[in-house]
């Protein structure tokens, strides 16, 4: 899903599989789409990750320069 979504210029999709990958995808990469694997992620964990994804803000700073190159 993330690979297909990332073909669109304004989309930055991230595969999120745990709390840390989810938080960092937003803080460092300014991801705007979360991609979750149904076979590998339980419903309870998926809901937790979506909540984290929505509440986490982009840090900007040193990460902004890299994100702007995309």
C-alpha cells in the first residue's frame, strides 16, 4: 500500500509496525499516510498506532531540509 501511495507526489506513506516506527514516521519524515499490515498487526495495536500517528507532530528542523527534497 505504501509503495503505491508514495507514487503520488504529495503523499508520504509510512509502513508502521510498532509505536517507535509510527512516532518517528511523523516526527522525522512528516508522513501523512499510515500503512498497517493486517496479518502482522492486531486490531488493538492498529488502533493504538493510528492514535499515535494522528497525535504526533512533525519536528521540522534538520528533518525539514530532507523532506523538502522529496
